[in-house]
């Protein structure tokens, strides 16, 4: 479990990065009060990326930690791969969103969705198996 928590830091990096970008851009634009809706289009995109990344990170983290409880020591190598894949998927999503159209973010959405759904199904199967034993 500790091994999994340590690697979740890697999955957290895209969220931290977008938060820092928002912090800088709010300062640079003078858009300190989000209730006034004076953000540039680019800042609005960063805010949407931040919200979606947080949602996906919660899903991923809960499934990855649950999976860690079922993995043997030899299979724990899967956790770093999953965390790096998640981080890269979120960066692809962010980059695609900044490129302009909704379709540009589709690869990042599909990568993240496929990973999170796969983890959810895998943990669900492992849970049911353990309950039936």
C-alpha cells in the first residue's frame, strides 16, 4: 500500500502543474476573483482541465490503491506503470484542450477513460473473487 501511495505522487503531478499555471495566470491577468468571470479563454481552459483532472485523479487513486491490496510483491511493478500512464494521459488531455477544438482533447479523454474503467473492472473482479472464496 505504501508503495502505491508513493507512486500516486506521479499521478498527482499533472494536477499540481495545472494548479500552478492557474495561480500564475490569475496573477498575470489580474483575474484574482473568479466570481467576476474576467478570465481569458486560456485561463478558463486551465480551470476546466484542473476540475476534470481532479475528478479523474480521485477515481484513479481509489482504484489504484484498492488494486495494490490485491497485488503480489512481484506484480507491484504494475503500479508505477499505471501512475506514469495516468500522468501522461492527463498531459495529453491538457495539451489537446489548449490546441483548440473539443476533438483535440479526445485522445487524452480516451486514454484516461480506458485506464480508469479498466482499473474499476479489474478491482471489481478481484473484490468479487475474494468475497466468493
